């Protein structure tokens, strides 16, 4: 995948369970990740997890935007 089509950010899983917040970032692979270091193994990848601060921040922003959209749909439905 070329750099122009490598547009994905880290896979993200966030939960709040019994008051405990947990967030995980998984690597999407160097050929798909917008923040990877070319076609070689990313130096931020550790046992399948993403450690890139830029990829993590982008994933958090994407998650925030999606949660805001979901929240708005619920509010409109209750409206």
C-alpha cells in the first residue's frame, strides 16, 4: 500500500467497567498505518500494540468524534 493509501490509525478499544477506565491501541500494520515508518517494522510496535504517540492521539480524536456523533443521535432520538 502506498503512503497515500496508508490512512488508518491505531485500532482502539476503550472501556469503562465498574468505574475503571481502560484504553488499548493495537497496530494496524505498517502498510496501512498513516504513522508507520515506511514498509518496514514500525519501531513503535510492541507485541502487536501501538506505542506511537501520534497514532494514539489520532485514534483518540477519531474515537471522540464517533462518540460525539453517537451521543447526538441518542439525544435527537430522545428529543
